[in-house]
C-alpha cells in the first residue's frame, strides 16, 4: 500500500502529470527539455523529477553533464497506473498543447537550450 500511496501522491500535481505525459511521448528527455516544457526554474523542475523518481515512476540516466529521464514501466503497479493516466489525460487540450510545445523543444539542440535557459530565454 505504501508504494501505491507514494505513486498517487507523486501524481497529485499538474506539472508532474505533464512530465509523465511528455515522457510517454518520448523514450527519454533531458532535464533541460523538461524544464523548458514546464516553464519553471531548474530547481523547481528538479524537485518535480525527484518526487517522480522517488515514487518509482521514472528513472534517470546520466551521460556526462546531461541527466535523462524515462518512464519506468517494468513494475506492474506503476505500469497500470501510468496506462490509466495516459489514457485519461492523453486526449485533453492541455496535453495537445504540451505535445506541440514538446516537438519544438526537442528540435532544439540541448546545449543551446541550456545556454538559453541560463540567459532566461526560450528556444
């Protein structure tokens, strides 16, 4: 029961649901891409990603200075919860808007994106 409670608490925030939905569209995203999608500071995005990681909903992979995130679908409970969430949120207008925004974000070079974020500009 603790795992289910932790997972549902992690999904009790709109930005974290947006992260999960974005990761359902892509195999993985780097932290700067997620930060850009959410339109929040790096620290705020990091906090959301930490909560999702601690709930075993996403995993991380470090590659040099880049941290990449992906959905964890290998656990039965999280897979069922993620499938339900994706089918429920997928057709919403907000998700369609995020999907279009994500396409523009992933078209940017991640190094340029990070550089622009440090200068408070968008891609």
